[in-house]
C-alpha cells in the first residue's frame, strides 16, 4: 500500500515538473518569436535612425542578429537558462539587475491589493449568497459588475483627481514622499518591511500612505472577482443536503455558514485567489503607469516605448515565471487542503 502511494506521488510530481518545464519552454518560444516579429527594429535604438549602413551592419553582427533564427533561439535559451537577459539600452545595466530592483515594488503593490480583495471580497461573497436576491446581494452584484466593467486606469485617474487633487487626503504618485527617496538602503526592496527593519517610521508611514490608494484601486478588480466566485461557490454549497442536516441538528447558522459551507469552498477559492494574484502581478502595468509606481509594469512600459527589447523580453519572461510559480503553489495548496487530489 505504501509503495503504491509512493509511486502515485512520484508520478504526480513528475507530471507537475514536466508541465512546469514545458510551460516555461513554451514561454521562451513565444517571447522570442514575438520579439522577432514585432515591427520594432532594436538596432535603431542602438545606432540611431541615421546610422551609416556599415555601422548598422556591424551592430547587427555584434548582437548576433545576422545569424540564422534557430541559432539566435539557441543562444537565447542558453542565456535565459543562465539568468542572463542582456543589458538594457535605457539603463545600461543588466536587465536581471533592473528587475531585481523594480520587482519588489510590484510585489508589494499586488500583494496588498490581493489582501484587500480577499479580506473584503470573501465576506462580501458569503453575505451575498446568504442574502440571495435581497438588498445586500444586489449591492454586491452591482459592485462586482462595476469592478469588471470599469477600466483600472480610469479608476486610478479618478482616484488621483478626487483623493489627491480635490480632497488632498492622499499623497501624490510614487512609493514615498520625495524627501524620503534614496534615504534608505534597500534590504528586501519591500519598502514597508525595510523601513520597519531600519526603524524609519517616518518613511514607513509615508510608504503606507502612498500604497493605500493604488492598492485599493487595483484590489477592487480582485474584490469583484473573488466576491463573485465566493458567492457562486457558496450558493452551490448552501443547497447541499449536509447543510440542511447541520441545521436540523441544531447547529448555529454562523457555524453552518462559516465553518461547514465556507470550509468546503476553500479548495476552489484557493485557485481563484491564486489566479487573481497572478493577474495582478502581471496586470499592474496601467496602475503603475498612472501612479508613477516604480515597478516592473512601469519598467516594461518604458522599455517597450524605447524599443529596449532585452528589457521587454526579460521582464516578460520573469512575469511569466511568476505566473507559473503562483499556479504551481496554488496546485500544491489545493492538494494539501483536499486529500482526494493527491
């Protein structure tokens, strides 16, 4: 019996690892060929659009762009596997170093936004299911509809206009006030944690004030998704016989809803939250642009506008790897919570 279980788990582990490797390889294939078919000539960003033909040809040879496509792809795969995405034309630094510098800002923003969406969205979804068809349910559904239909960048602009420009209760764009910029040597890159570790509470408060508005705007989309899915899962569970049996046995309504019904929707909710988190990590581009948030989204946008293809491909690969990692983590959590999935 033990041997059979071990074999089954090894097969499962092999299947997961194979799936991750194949997805990663597919990601490299897609990013490489998209980089080649885009109507952007990366050489112009290097030599300028008035360079002499011989200078252009020399730069092309040095970058290896005159080689056959399969040779370029082979070199690209070797470089990526070694963690080398080349140098950025904008910053003149290695792309991987740039990403290490900007990614914590995106991680901090997306994590806070996800917490916002989960802490508010799950109770909202539960309440909507319990009060199905009544006013609370209608309010949650309308809020969810707005969250789906209103573009995040528009909400960001309106948020800045209202809370920063009109009411003046929110700070301006950026991660901290200008006077605190570059005053602290980053440890983790997560400015709230770094400020707390250094005991720089003025910087901590400034960073927290700057984080609230963009995280709330970005988290609203997560809230809409999480609350809607929670409502749907809960409605399905509340109609099950075991819920009726629990009520007949005299269990309190709170225990029936929050322990039994919600406990049984945790497994699909983990997947929903993980997907929402991954989407926020890769979809924070517009929010970061609106709030001048120095994360990977803003880095990617600037690189794309400047035809800095090394930075574009490197950032895309990293975002894709994060997406794969989050999905893998959710799959593992799924198996931990639900023994039937092992």
